[in-house]
C-alpha cells in the first residue's frame, strides 16, 4: 500500500476531527481519488458527500456525524475555517494553496496517482489484470465502471476503445454521477448513458 492510500485509510479509521488535503490536478484524477475515498468510507461505515457550501455543511455535520464532506476550495480563509472546525473534512484545492497547508494537516499528493492506482487495484482490490490497469492509468475517472465490468467478466475482461469526443462526454457523465449519487433515477440514467457510449449491453455491464 502506498503512503497516500495508507493516509486515506487512517483518516477513515480515526475517531478524531482530522482533515485530509488533496491537490487538484484535473477532473479525471479527482474522480479516481473520490472513488478511492468512497471505498474506504464504506469500509468504515461512513458516507462522503460532495459540497460547495463550507458554511452550511460546517453546521449540518454537527448533527450527522456519519457524513464526511468533501469541499473543493482554494480560498485560504475557508480552508482555515475547516481546519479549525471540530468535524472531519476532505479538502480539494489548487497546488499553490496545497503547499501552504500541507505542512499542518494530513495530505495526499495526487501527482502520485499512478502509483496509488496500481496499488489500489493490485493490493487493495486484489485484481491481477494488466489490461485493466493500463486502461485505468490512461482513464482514471472510469475506475468504478471498469472495476464493475471486470468483476462481471473476470478473465474475459477487455478494455473499451474510447475516442476523444467520447472521453470528454463520459467524463462529464462521471462528474454528474459523483455529484448526484443520492438521486437514484438520475444515477441510473447517467450510468445507462455511459454504457451506451461504450457500446456495451447495460444489462450485463
């Protein structure tokens, strides 16, 4: 397990008010780490929720202790407020802000995402499939759907061929899926759209 994955695992295991800081590179890599966060959250009976509202969620989380909020902000004052709160927060920010705060709180350097992705698949999920691994290194935002596809197909798994326009479309769908996981109907529609773009049979996906 990489240092980053161990940091994420320890964050969810801890009972304190720790904060976890991520530097943002792009949406594709963000989605990969959010899927990893979801995995470890489920292992510890937690639920992570993405939010843009620092003020409201600081108050709300006092009453819903099982929820851990992901906040995307590079505003230093907002981050200072989150750090000084008594709740757990996962914070995504730009690299400039990341370098200011990573000396004071636990952090994950997402520039190491290739090592984290490989370790997550091989050491955590116990999957030995080179074609899956190489595909996800190029398309890390597809980790959830491709892992599910592998579990269904096993050794018969084959990586999809994705064109640039399809890649951009699927990325937008993945972002919607992560933002609306509580809306089951919307979730179903977006997963079906993704499967259709990949020219897969949704019922066996």
